[in-house]
């Protein structure tokens, strides 16, 4: 089914120029994404990850999302079958607006918010088309066992009551931590392909020093946790001649670059970034490498058929659109603590639009999900160890 556009005119009320602009831009998005939608079939899964910036609290002061923005976001999500979404806020009204546009065959599974300053009040969410994806009734946030906790350093100030001449102003204290934002794992199935999918928005902190070390430690802890789990489970599955569980981790890992230690950590313990999206292949100049998809799959039938990244500003909120939205921009950059303030109308507009859409672009892969030929071929050849089909 197509997205639910029946309420578009009503959503814009008396702003018919806005409705016309939205419809025109939706047509452009649809035309550009048509090759991606043409890939949809019963024999493959279009899997994506998208960090939708601060969805949708307006705590940074750039104004709430406009009506048209929800339609553009929904149109891009609809090009896929299953999307991991990061930075969904405690108030889920924004997500519900997108779900209403997507239509009744779409649903979602969300976490509770992660408390504390590191958690930032965010949820992890899987949005998926129930006509293509089956929830296998297993879901949970990842809690590390003792022995696998993340080791990080914290600066501790001396108590004010200590004499100035004897106090050490700041000492470093080793901490053993859980994830700043709890990764979220859900068991899914699409066609013959069974998989456990984990979405994460890992710690950023700073670009160097102990904060960067903590970011790398979080990535290492995540891949180690799943590698050990999969190795243990695969022994049981093989003994019972059942399909081995496949693990895919995706989301915002805050990877610095393809050559950086953050990427080296992600590609450890047997995890692989599919060649179709690895390195700089699908990214334009200036697009960051934070978002990644990595797989640890033992099923020999597993195959990635393609991959890419959607540029969200090719057809909406383009540079040429600044005059259309000049009145909607704040008078000055309201972001507190920003390393660099937008000082020109052009810079302010380019920053503002990331709170309408995002400062991340959807990253996707297409996975083969029909193993019928392999299964029937094994039976036809008289193979004795035919792997049982999924339930």
C-alpha cells in the first residue's frame, strides 16, 4: 500500500500553498526513490538505520517540526521494509504522526527512555512493515554482565572541605559502566531469514582523550557481547540441525572514519560491514561515518544484494529553498554550548533544516530472504543434513 495521504489537505488547514509545496516535494522524493522501491520483493528485505535528530522535543530551540517534515520523513521510511530509528524522544507524538502517514500495515517496537545525562531521554525504535517482517516475540535492552562492563575514567574533584595545601584538585577514578544509552535487540524474521537485530546510539563524549576511549570501549563491548552469545547459541542450533541465529547491529556508532579505531572496534570479533556500504562507497563528500550496519552471520545462504545512503536534502529543504523558510528561522542560533555558532542566514538555515529532517542520512542494505531453492535442492540431492526451515 502507498502512504496515507488522505489527510494531507486537512493537515495544512488554510495553508494551501504549504499543501501544494508538500505534495510537489513528495512527488520529487517518490521519483528519486523509485529505483529503491523497485527493489522491494517477496525474496528480499530492505533494512535501514536512521538517526532522526531530536525527534521531536524542540529542546534545542530551533522550533518544532513543520507539518510537511512529517510527510517527508514518512515517505523516506516507506521506501524500506524495516528501519531502526534513533533519537526518538519521550513524547512519542511525533513518531505517531509518522505512523499515521505510513498506514495500517506499519507498526513499531520502542524502548523506554534511557535515564541520566548520557541517555539524553532517548528511545530506540524499530519501525517495520508487517507484510514483510515478522516479530518473533523476543525483545530486550542489552545489559552487560560482570566482567564485560565498560571501563572509563572520570575526573573527580577534591571535596571543598579539604585543606587547599593538601588537596589534590582533580583525580582520575576508574568506573565500570553499562552503555550510556541501552542498545535494543529484537528478534525478527523476513521470509526464510531469521535474525536478531540490535540498534544502538553509542556514546560520543568528545573527539579525543578518555571520552573517545569510552566510545571505543562501548563499541568493543557490544560486538564482544554478541559474538560470545552467537558462538554459544550456534553450537546448540547445529547440534539440533536448526538455523543458526544471525546477528546484525546497526545505528549511530559515532564512527569517526573508515580508518579510525572506532571502525576497527566495530569490525572486530567477526563482525563485518557489508562491502556494498563499507568505507566511502555510498557517502558523499562531507557526509560523516557515524551510522553503520555490521553483520555476524553464520548462515552460508546469507547474501547482501545491495546497499546505499539516501541524501535527505536533494529534494526538500534545499539550499535554494532558503527564501521559502526565512520567516521560520530563529533570529539567531539558539543552540547552547555549540562549538560554532551559525552567523549567516545561510548557515543558520542549513542548521535549522537538520531539526526539520535530520543531520543523519538513512543507510540501507538489501538482504536475500528466500532460501527455497537451497532447501529444495538439498532434499532433491539426497543430502542427509538438510537444515530445518524456519517456523
